[in-house]
C-alpha cells in the first residue's frame, strides 16, 4: 500500500456517480460506496481500485446508524429484543426505505426511514440522514438521527456508528489512557474497552487495515465471529449513552482511513472536524 505521505500529496478532486443501485465517490485514492438496496448504508470502502474492507453479509452489517430503546416484546429469531431502528433493514434482510438520495460534486447525501431490526416494521417516527465525502483518501462522514415519535426510552449504549469489516482484519488496536497501543483479539459476545485517543483500528497480520476516528466515544464495543463460513466478521462500535426521546435530533461526525497502523494512527490523532 502507498505510504501516508504519498496519499496526502496525491489527493485529487472526488467524483460522484450512481450505478446499479449504488452511489459511489472516488478521489483516486479511496473508493466509497452506498447501497441503496440496504437503506443507503455504506457498503464499500477501499483503496481506489482495491478490495472492499467492509462486511455486507446481511442488512445488520455494513457501516450504518443503529439505535436502541426499551424492551418492546419483539423477537429476533427466538431472542427477546427491544426497540431498535436499523438503517440497513431487518434481520430478515427487508431493506429500510430510502426517501432521498443524491451523489454530486464529490458528496453523497441520503435520508432513510429505518426498519425495526426484530419486527421489520418501517419506523416512520425515525429519520436517519448522512453526508459523506472523501478527503485525501479518508472517508469523512456526518450522521444525524431525528426522533419524531411520542415515546421516551431509557438511556442505552448507542452505536456511533456500527462498523463491520472483513475477518482477515482480526486484531483490534487502540491507544490506551497513557497513549500506549493496546492490541486485542476479542471473541464473542461483545467485549468493552475505553479508548484513550479517540480512534481505533482493525488490522491484519501485516498491521494493515482500517481505522475509525471517534472522538465522541465513551467506550468501544467489539467482537469477532469465527465460524469458518461467510458469516465471519470483525465488529466495532464507538459508544455513547443517551436516550431516544420525542423531538430529539442527534448529530455526530466520524471518519475512516486505510493503511499501515502507524500511518493511520498519525492521521487519526491529528484529525479535526470537517467543514461541511
């Protein structure tokens, strides 16, 4: 892979296009794709011309918004569940409703009415929006959720966002409170860690992979699925605790980079909010 310096020097204007139910942006360094058949979730992030690092095994994978409320008597394949609007759709792969989308001038925008993960119901009271662009090979992302319903839920850990990647990226790395690198290979179910520098990365045996900028994270939750089949993945979500309440509008920004671990760390620890 190209060194970070070459990436920063080689940046060019991003182009945007729509093709076969996907929206794409490519800046010559990275390629990002949004799947309109899965709630306009981010389903592709790679080097320009390279292999996809994201996992899209089902509607709950992808890189996407997902929020949690109270127990509501719903059932996910025999498991008691709770109020859970998911951008991609339901566990039966019923897609969420994309109500607005565009790709132009290097920017992708989409607005989605999500489905309840367990019941499959389209949740008209929840609207999810996203703004996406590439900046010298980094995917800059702004997400917003609006709750127009009348029900107040108790505070829950919220995924900001949910990130699923290919299983070859099997080692989680982040900086601890003192700045030293921490390496983990979590199992299943979820494990929890507290990041010290506002970023985390999944890397392979060569310390190459994908990193996420998450200065908003209070905790990281993660797991790995290793069943030896197509369902294998590595998962990570930066977490904050808050409640879904009537009239709530919550917005945050995050970013993805690709590369060698130390290059990603240097870039992520210097990253600032984008100008949207």
